[in-house]
C-alpha cells in the first residue's frame, strides 16, 4: 500500500514537471532552450534520416526498374531493329547514288558515240581486286565478236563525259562474252596526246595503271597530259579516252622516254559496258 502511494507521488511530480516545462518552453527564454534541444536532436538524427531516405529511394527505384524490365527489353529490341533497318537503307542509298553517276556517264557516252554499241551488264569477274577479266551477259546473238572493243562512260578532268577504253572481247558465246581489260600485263594499246598528237605505246601493269613509252625519245609529254587511243594496229578503236599522265622519265641509255598513266576507267567498279559491234 505504501509503495502504491509512493508511485502516485512520483507520477504527480512528473506530471507537474512536464506541465512546468511545457509552460516554460513557450516563454521567451524557454523558447531558446527548446530550440537548442531541437537542434541537438536534429543534428543527431539528420544523418541517420538522410541515409534512410536515400536507401528508401534506391529501393523504390530498383523496384520500379524491375517492374518495367520486360517493357525496357522489348523497347531496346525494337530500337536495334530500327537501327539495323536504317543502316541497310543507308547502304542501299549510297549504292544508288554511286550507280546514278556511273549510269549517267554511260548514257551520255552512248549518245555521243560514233560507233554502233551494244549495252551489256557485267555478270562475273576474276577473283582479283580489279576487273582484269570479267564476263558480260551479251554475245554472238547480239552481234558481239572476238576482239571487239569494250568501253564505258567516264568523266575526264575537264568534266566532259568521254568514252573510256576498258579492253577487248577475248572469248564469246551465244549469250555471253569474256572481256580482257587494258590493265592486264599481256595487253598493249597505242596512244596519242590530245594536246599535241605525240604518240607511243602503253601496256598494262596488272594493277590500276598503265606504263609505256613514246615513239620519240624527246616527245613533248608532261604530267597532266590526257591520252587517247590512236587506233593504230586495228586492235582497239581510236579516239577513246585512256587517262592522265602521272609520270614521265627519259632513259638516256635505252634512248626512250617512259610514260606512266592513270586510267580514266575505275577498274574496281564496273557495272555495265558498251561493246562496239560495227
């Protein structure tokens, strides 16, 4: 019984103290005391609260990501397909652009030619990097004969569409023919200089170049001169554009003037050709 009375006295005492602190806290001086207590408590618990807040946010974001994972995977797969489609369209567009310029040159060359031409498409080539030997889809039934001259439309350095010499027909069947290009080492073509009619002989090097010599050891041939076929020897038709001189060297011992030529024809890119049939 005595203990119960002591407990009641303590409760009353604590209640009174609580009321006193509450009243005191709203006084001017008490406000400052409570503010100090607030700051102490905030300083003590704010780091813990910050960690807990970040942890909660991270858990929430992770949960949201997991929930949306299937849709994100589907969206990523769709984007990959779209990128692949755009890349394919870009490749096709570049091919079309390249062929457009090529075909434009071919059309203009055909219109300006004095020869009777048969248009043929390239359907096969040798395994080298160049179109040294290649097969076309026209033959005897189209009037094509062995040794017939083969040409394409090219742009010369002055921007004029010219008929560029490719080579000649080596073999021919009813609906096909095999063409040997002038860049082959076993091919030779007589040339003349457009600027002054100086002449000579050029041979293939097996690469995208020709090398030969002028008839006159002191012929006036310089870098940048444009050479055309002369028609001498009846192997190739005359006045077909061969290319541009890239090097000239006089060999006094051999008494010759050597000439190097960059062909007008791009022997790495031939889509179609024209064969002279008259």
